C-alpha cells in the first residue's frame, strides 16, 4: 500500500490517502499516526474521514485536516478532490 500526502494551498488543507480501498478502523488510525508525524499539533478531533468521489481516487478513503503551511514531503495540489 502506497501512502500519498498532499497539500492544497487554496483551502489550507492536507490530504493523506493510499492506493487501497481499505476502510477499517485500523486503516484510519494508521493515517492519523502519519498525520501526527508530519503535523504534531494537529487536533485529532478535527481530522475528517473522507470518501473520494472524483475521477482520480473514486471509492477510496482518506483523511483531510486544516494546516496553515505545506508540511515537508507533501505534494502541492491546486484543488481538493471531490468527496462524497
């Protein structure tokens, strides 16, 4: 499973997702652990679980959270993917 980390400057949000169709509790815990490694002060209660519905990541899950600046190692994207 490959982990993708993205930052959308327009919305000041980070996205962490994978190329898997996983959606277990353990999967989301793993994504949150990744988020906390990159942004230690992220508030876990404000992390959103999202189901992507757009063209590129359709039917996969990930997380999104607010972030003022792009963390190291995150790819900058122009806009967020459509979510359901």
